[in-house]
C-alpha cells in the first residue's frame, strides 16, 4: 500500500471525528496503538484541526483582548507541538530507510517526507471546509460556483501531492534520493533565544 493511502483516510477520519462535536476543547480519542505511525498521523491531523478552528476564533473582530492573548499563546504552543510531531514522523522514515545506501547520483529533496505530509494534512482540512461552503444554502450562486471551482483545484492538488509524496518515498527507498533532516530551530518559544524573554531575566 502506498503511504498516502494510509494518510488520507486517517486525516478524513480525524476531521470527521472532530466535527461531530466541533469544539476546540474536545479531548482527542486516538484509536491507534500508541507510538505507531498511524497514531502519530492521527495526532498530527488532530492538532492541525484544532488549530484551524483556533485561528478562526482569534480572527473574530469582537473577541475580548484577554481571550485573544490566551488563544495566541495556545496557538504558539500548538505550533510547537505540530513541529515536534513532524520531526517525530521524519524520525520514523529515517529509521525505516536507515539501511538504504544512496546512489552516487542521489539528490536531496526540497523538503522532508514529513513536512510534505504536514501539507497533506492541511490540505484535507481545506477540502473539508471548502466542501461545506459548497453545500451552504444561504449564499449566492456566484459564491457556490467559486467554491466549487476552488474545491476542484484542492482535490487535484491533493491527488498531485499524494503522488509526489509516494514518489519521494519510492526514490528514497531505491536510493535515488536521500533524507537530510534539519531540526526546526524555532526561537520565539525559547527563553534563551527570544530577546523579549531573555531581556526580562536581567
């Protein structure tokens, strides 16, 4: 089975499960064995889905400033968790292909497999919400036509991205490409690297 044939149904399952209640405080119920790749894919998309809705809430022009600040910090924390999880998924691939010897002509990709999968998870969310826009009955025919066209493009993009990810993994497995993962050295959450934070320690 191609890897994206594993990913895409899991992402759909997550998004459907979240929207049964549609609340950013809903606890996750991950159905997969702890530390399995399926478990990490489910968790990854759950984080993305909750953050999608946090981003919606914080853009409310009537939001209370105190609530907005709390949400901004929650989004920052979510971004860090998302990054950590992407790196963990890349570790899965590094371990899986650790015995593959790259060919002399092997090249590196512009992004690691897990960061491409990160985009696939976000794309699943875009497709879900654009489909909801298409199904609305309180909008103009023009709005519906525009959303249908956008949905068509998103579905095509999902197909193309899935193909590209599976091809990348096949190339890595065959030694035609090699993985080289750089840790995301985020600075804003680190009290030793954010000048606003370390300036307060003096």
